[in-house]
C-alpha cells in the first residue's frame, strides 16, 4: 500500500493500546509526525472537538482504504472467475 501526502499510518494506536499491526518504509524523503497513542487518546478525551475531528478524518481514511481493498478483491475474483478449479 502506498500512503501519500497527509496519509495516516499507525492508526490502531488511536483506538486501543496494542501491538503495532504494520511497518512502513519510505522510498523518498519524508517528514513524519510521531505521536504516542496514549497521549493522543488522553488529549482527545480532554478536547472532545479535537477527538471528533480526528476520529472523523480517521474513519474517512479507513473507509477509503477498505473500499480500495474491496475493489482489489473483486478484480482478483473476476480474473479467476472463468478458470477451472
């Protein structure tokens, strides 16, 4: 998966404390902002407007990723539809 400018990575830390689910590697020079999940969750609890906006943006990004992944699955299924098992 490619993440472009303004993209989100490491979002599971926002919804619960847990183990990282992925890793990333940059192929070009990038600028990254690292935020500790617990600190961000605590800040969202203190500032509900911030939390609302952050979760809204995160849900939009995740929705787009799920839609793209679903499209890729359908492409693979369509390519294999006429092939014998």
